C-alpha cells in the first residue's frame, strides 16, 4: 500500500491534465510543492523536502539561485522578446560562444530550442539535412536503442525505445528506425560501482543492423550516453568507444542525447568528455538554465554546419527549421548566469569530488530486502527492486511516496528509484537521502 497523506486544499486540481502522471491517483492525494531553495523544496503545508533529483535532472546548481533570478528579471525588463528569424539580439550569440567553449572537439555550432524533446527532433532533422546536403539523400534511416528516451516529439519517440511512450501513438511513427539492444544486464553486472564490466559486445549489434539495412541508408545512430529515464542504464566499459568506431567506419553520424548527462552531472561538462567519446551532434536542455527557464541547445560539428551552408546559395535559408523562442533573450540570460555559477563554483569538479562518497553511501543499501541492483556513475544512482506481488512498479511507487512523506524527493521509474541530486550537495544531504531510503525500503511492500 502506498503511504498517502492529504495536503491542504488550494486551487481545484481537475483542469490541469498532468504530464506522465496517473492523474486520478495523484489528484486524490496531491503532493504540491510551493517553494525551493538550495537543496530543499517546501511543500504547501510547510514541510521541507530534500531534493535528490535536481527537480527532473535540471537544477544542477541547486534551487532559486539569486544570480539567475536577477539575470532573468533584468533581461525581461530590458528586452522581453526579440525574434531570431532574419533578426537577432546579442545574447544567443554570446551563449553559443560560451557553449562552444564547453563542448568537446569541434562541436562549435549551436541551434537553440526550448526543451529536450525539441533538441532531439532538431538533431534528427539536422542529421537528415546534412546527409542530403552532402549528396547522401538516401541516408534517411535512424538507429536508436531499446529503453532510450529522447523526449516526446514524434522523432524522439520513434528513435527512443520506451514502449509505453510509443504504443498509443501508432507504431509507424518515423518510417525507418531500428533499435540496438539496451545494456542493462543485472545478472552479470549487479551492484557494479561505476561503469559495468560486462556488455561491450552489445555494441557489435550495430554492425549487424548496418549489414541488414545498408550503411548507405542510415543517417545517424542516436543514444543517450547513459540512459536516465529508462532506469539509469549505464554504458558498459568500452561500449561507447565501440559505437563511435563503428559509426565512423560506416560514415554514419553519432548523436549523443546529453539532456541529463550535460552540465556536470558526471563530473565533466558532458558525458562525451567524461568517457572520451566525441559524437557529431549533441543535444542538451534542462541544466542549461538550471531548470529556471525552458531552453535547449543542439551542438553540431563544424563539418555538419559547413555542409549545410555550402549546399545552399548565400542568400537562401539553409535549414528550414526553428522555433519562435529559439535563443529567447530571457532564457539565454538564465543560461549565461547558470554557466557563470557552474564555472565560478567549480560545480563540475565538485561533482567529481563527491562521487566516491556518493557511491559508498548508496551501496550501503545493497543488502536491503528486495534490492536487486544498485548502480551509479557521477552524481547519479539507480536502485532497482524486485517487483512486488501487487504488480510491476508498485514497490517503486510505494518507496517514492514513503520517501516523500519522510522528507526526501526521489524519482520512481517502475521499480527503479533514480537519484540525481544538485551538484551543490553536502555530506549531510547524502546521509539524509540514504537513511530515508533505508527506512522506506525496510517498510515498503
Ligand atoms: N532526452 C533525454 C535524455 C531526457 O532525459 C529528456 C527528459 O527527461 C528529454 C530528452 C526530453 O526533455 P524535455 O522533457 O525537456 O522535452
């Protein structure tokens, strides 16, 4: 049985159709957050809730940072909105330059979006446009991965591999997509610390898919370097490097979806740097603005940008794609202030320094009842439970609600609890997260 506690009445809850939520269940026992600061939320009843998820993997610098608030309010007064279609304003140019400095290798060209989903679809469209621009117009197929999550646009759900996100919306989706197997292998890798030892051979399936479909028909392979929403699924040692080798050999683009791994989550700016594998295109969002204002960015290699430029006369639009809010001034101001905080407070390095303590603390849960795996990398952890007799996901949800009413926000994805705390976390917060989880796990169904 889930532990539920009614919260005070506020606005009527009927009208908001909530995303990725069991609306009827939630609305009988809502959990309403009212404020946030640093590592903590406060709910509408005044209870403090420690945030072990950085919101939804986005508030890497902790909540309600004055520097971001000030930048946003100053910007909204000065220039609330300006278009970026055949027009411009300085901030997205400045931000693109800052992002190019952070990005690996020659991923110097930045296309702005408003979310991770838009970043995913933008990356797929740029891959197609690039292939056409360089005379490979038949390269229209994509290869994604089981359990992959690239947001909820039609492109993202097609290349993504989460069944529930696809099946209600017609399985046809993008016409031509194949999927690699996921890399979760609890039998061989349970309770691994850092990247798992086993599973590099799953990258070889890419060779089989290429042999089956023909390299000349494939535009790009798109994966998350580390799958978050699919349940914290880590890349086995050597796996990403092998995917890079195979894609390079067959002249196929490699797209990393770094929407959750970006901006310090793994102790480097991007997973690409942490694991020393450079993709051709990288998608980001979330922690780009510390979650404060919606914004995403797709970073693209010079080679891809140049090919698209060179395929069109100088006075024509090279890419018929964009959003009213691409490079929105207020979002760009939030992002610039966020990047300043990451730099000035050395937050990426801080994540790296906390990693061992985080790992040790989480693995103290290894032997608790029903725990079948604890896995971690950077400041991420996944704790997987055997499903209860009440059904798949019931135990995960029960633990999530127990933790919440005991003062810690965790995220349940089926029977997996995912954690991704703000990078400003201190030892006392790790202690609170782990002891709260321990209580919840011992009492859970
Ligand atoms: N890509 C990845 C890897 C994600 O984890 C997410 C969201 O969790 C998205 C894309 C979608 O981002 P958004 O919800 O901002 O559209």
